[in-house]
């Protein structure tokens, strides 16, 4: 086996070990692979998108902060149903 192939195999094994390291919070939830189970519905230029809040909050400080605000439990809360999406203005 060429020397480079051995080096590549070693690097792949190291990466595999790093990816399987389990890091959890005090309540036992995996830091990277435990997602909040809520989706949000957005309307952009009249097209509806339904996306996990986790990804939106991770990639946008503004949306992350918005999701931390109390939303109430009443019907018609923006982003929970197609009839009342969170609307992004053009």
C-alpha cells in the first residue's frame, strides 16, 4: 500500500472518531443532534416554506432571538399554520 493511502486511512479514522464523540447537556440531550421539534412556516414572495426552527435559529441571530420570545398559546400564532405564516416583506 502506498504511503499516502496509509495517511488518508488514518485521517479518515480520526474523523470518524471525532464525529462519534458524544457530547451532551446536563439533561442528557446531544448537543448537535437533539433538535427542538417545532417547524415554522414562512411566506416569501407568496411561496410557503416549512423549516425546522433549529436551522433558522442556528443560522440567523435575528430569527433565533425572535423564537425566544413568548408566542402565546392562542390559535393563529404566526408561523404555525399555512393560513398564518411569518411573512417576509419584499
